[in-house]
């Protein structure tokens, strides 16, 4: 009998907020690498969910800056790996990640999976153009 193991159909759907996304060029082909943060239960530390996609719709949204940090996304994919440790290249030793990492393959953001962008913080000037009225007020005085 063979010692080979076979993967089960381990799929998950998870909602999180984008913490990083970038279009990556790999030998002439492009894909979008997305990192989400999600809280699995109330009052818990967030976990990191990563996935790659070559979906032209999502890549177009990324190019137009519509996939900004904080935007809510629901993704479905196969669980490829879950890790809490990584190899620290400087020390050559294992280290604990800041957040556990779940990596999905064959991931898809289905219709309706893009939620609202993160709301600006009250009193924040993010995205607003502010005129410096100091020079105008000095000229009037």
C-alpha cells in the first residue's frame, strides 16, 4: 500500500480588511497579491490571510486604487497552509509571527464580495485638499 496522502476538500470563506495589496510581475505574467486581516472571534487578535489572483476585474480595481487598505473583502479558497512560525533570515532561527498566517489557493472574490472602503476617522483630513489660509489672512491684515 502507498504512503501517499491526498488533500481533502478544505475550503473556507472569510471576511477581512485589506492590509496590503500589490500587482506582482513574475516572468512576464502578472498577478495580484492580497493580504487581509480578520478577527476570528470577538476581542481576539487578528489573523493574516493571504491569496493571489489573476482576476482581471480585481487587478483593474487595484490599478485604479479602489482596493485601498481597510476595504472589506470576502474571499473563498482552499486552505494551502497555516503557520505561526517563520525562519528569521538574519538569525537563521525560527521566530513567531506577529499574527498567525493562513494562505489560500484557488481563491475567488465572488460577486458582492467587495465591501465598503474603510471609513475615514472623524476629524481626519485624509483625502481632503486643505488650503493654507495663513498667507491670505496675513495679506488681508
